[in-house]
C-alpha cells in the first residue's frame, strides 16, 4: 500500500507508524510494515489481516494524520482450468485478491461443508493461488473452491468459483507393458484420453522416467539406467491439463529389477 500526502507534509525525521483498526472490533489492530517513506509518500507492506472494514491512521513525529477507510477481502474471481480428472492431479490457478504473498499458510478446499477435497498449494501470490487437486469426492462431481488462511478467513466468490470433476477429462490406463522392468528399459502405458494440453510426466517412486513419446493412446518412457532396484515402485502418470489417470484393471505398481546381461562361467561341478 502506498499512502500519499499531496501537501508534502509528512515528517521525515523518524519512521511513521501505520495502523489499521478493525471497525467491528477495535481491539483488532494491524501494524503495516513501512518499507520506505519521504515527505510525500509512505510505502507499506501488507502482511494479511482478518476480513472486514478498517480505519487506517498514520502516526508520525508531529502526531497523527487524518484517518482513511480500507476494506480487507479475500475474493476469488476465476479458476483456470475449472475442470479436470476425477482422479485428481489437475493443476489449477485460483485468481482473485487478498491472497497475501508473505507469511501466509493457505488451505484450498473443493466441495461442500463436511464433504471437501483438499487441493495441495504449490505456489501463491497476492492475486493467485496454484494447487493440485485431490481425487473426486464420492458424493458430488462439482463443488465450490474455497481459499482459507490462518489470518484471512474463508474467501468470497466474485466470479466463477466452481471446479468440476469430469469423466471426459479423466485419462484411462488399462495396459502396462509389464509389471517388472529393468533400469534402461522402456516402460509403456496404454489406454485412452492420454493426450495432454501441454506435457506428460511419468515417475517411479518419485524418480523421473523420461518420456520417449506419447499420444492419446499410449505414453512411453525410459527407466533411468542408474535407478536402484525396488519392489512395488509406485507409477505416477500426470497428463497436463487433465490430471492423473484412472488405472482400469491394472495396478500402478511396478517392480524395478536388475538386468543380467551375461555370466562369466556357464557350467561347473555338481559338488559346487
């Protein structure tokens, strides 16, 4: 927030103190951090406050300024994209205002009271929050998106605020090239609706499996040559713009095994 005195009369001998007092509860006061000031402008950093209308005053070396009114709100205006896979994994960006960029812990939920799905926050700023959707709730397909924080309470809606879990945007995996694979070998999943709006990724226990090629019906990757053997590695597929696929009739667990290329002696005595 930048406060301006058109009369150029702000004293510069000391740092001014900027205070917001909540009109509905004067015991709630918020001190704004002053990052710079001169005799015309005071530049402050807003670190978040409870939703409501505040009276803002400035205390300086010669007393107080006149008061100003400021309204704090946490509002959603749009969600992009506003639909995705029923299995979750869709990266959505929530646009709006009042999402403080510092010292905030955000929680994003989709759905109705008592039947919500968490959306894991991965990025945030004052005008947006980005998160990864969880899987669809059993009782509904479309639900409102709500942003909550430890300072700013539940967001309000000032635009399009619903997210829809779509069967038409849910990728399907019904075939895997094998339930065992060796480092350096290719691994392929087959199915439908696997074409992304951007890119695709595959990981085994969180380790990237570089993509060789993909289309709407298959995705192929190469298991890293230096990957250590592991039993029951979780295969995670992400189709950008849609989300995670549904594994239909197959498991998303793969064993990564050693590949034996040769043996130095192929025979020996029966006594060992």
